[in-house]
C-alpha cells in the first residue's frame, strides 16, 4: 500500500431512528453494495475498505514530480495569469479561506470553522475507526478523536479547554472514554473553509463584472439563457470543509481533465453542482449581488 494510508473498516453509529432509516436506504442503493457498505448492530453502517490517512506521510508521494516553491508569499495577478510575475497557462486557487482575498474571488461565500482534535499514544497497537458526528480513530499506537466545529471570526488559531471537554464527551459517547486516561493528551486546532450548501467549490471562475451585467435580469426572476463569461485560465478548488481528503482527489482529477480535454470523472450535473457559478446565480436571484 501507499505510505501514509491504512485500510480499515469504519463503524458509523446511528444517532437515532432517522439514521437507521437513512443507512438502510444507502445499503439498498445498487452501487453501494456489501463490498463497500455493511450493516452492524443497532442499525450501524460499516464502511468497508475505508482508509486512515496520515497526511505528513502521504504528501511526499502526492507532490512527486511537482516543482514546489514553499514558504513564499504569492503575489497573484489573476487576469494576467501571473504568480510572482511568472505567467502560467492556468492558475488554481486552492488556499482555504485565502481563496477569497482576491478581488476576483471576494464574492465567494466562504465561512471559516475552527476545528480541534485531541491525540495521544496508547501502549497497545490497534487499527480501527468509529464515527457518529464525532470520530475515534486508532492507527497503531496513535489515538485521535474529535473534531469540534466552531464559527471562527479571525485572529489567532488556538486550542481551547472547552473544545477538549466537548471532544471528550463525544468520545465517551462512542464508547472509548478510557482513552481520556492516556498520558500526555495533546490538542491541535485548524481552520476549515466551508460553504453555505456544504458542497465544495471547483471549476472555472466567472468574470463577475461581465456576469452581473449579462445576467442582471435574473434579479427579477427572468432566466437568462447564455454562456457564463469566465476568467481565462483561472480556477478555484476550495470550500472542502471537513472532507478535504475525501473531495480533493476527485476534484483535482476533474480540473486536470478540463485542462487536457479529457472526459470528466463525474457526470456533468455533479460538476455543475460544484461550480462557483452556482453562488453567482443564487446571489443574483436573492438580490445579494
């Protein structure tokens, strides 16, 4: 297997009757058969062939062959397709909340959410995963649990005792409260970029000024049948929320397919559901743009 990736079955506990019903429907869906999803006690869902990912171990493989410039501030001229005065055929903005710092992207409705996890070393090796809103993961001797999901208005990113306590209560609910007795429990916090509809943003960026003029009648409920004006060679991949490693490979493949004229890895309506254009049209219809 690839470095930084461990295969594991993850048990997703049902948090009530609605989850039991939802899980049963998922299992009955033909593409998601017993090779991928199974049932457990109390209506739980077993995600078979799931993976635990260690980003620090995996990233060197993902970056293999790429020319990296790390630790430098990026000066982006979006319309000239330049980064630090070097011109490129295409630019992909994939910088979390910093995606929206450019004039061309400031209208994207990204919201920051602070997330904290706790981790510790256990004496015995084990590999497992439990989830029910929060999660408890064991990878060899590492134990990790969380995560909090709080609004973040900016400033210093730091851990808190309140988030640690909430994560601890969730851990007890998953049946692993004994982990709280492990020595030297540590915390880590980070900020996720999220969207109002909880779907990521992936695709070519529209030219906002031209689009507002061309689609102005959408504000009065009149549908405009026209191609959306785009910024040449400028793309965005963001708003992944807490599902970064789930969405990122698929979305990166989608962008690469566009660059090289290959078939998309998803149906067209899925690609459109991820497109940044959706927020422009919704903003017009709601009188927000």
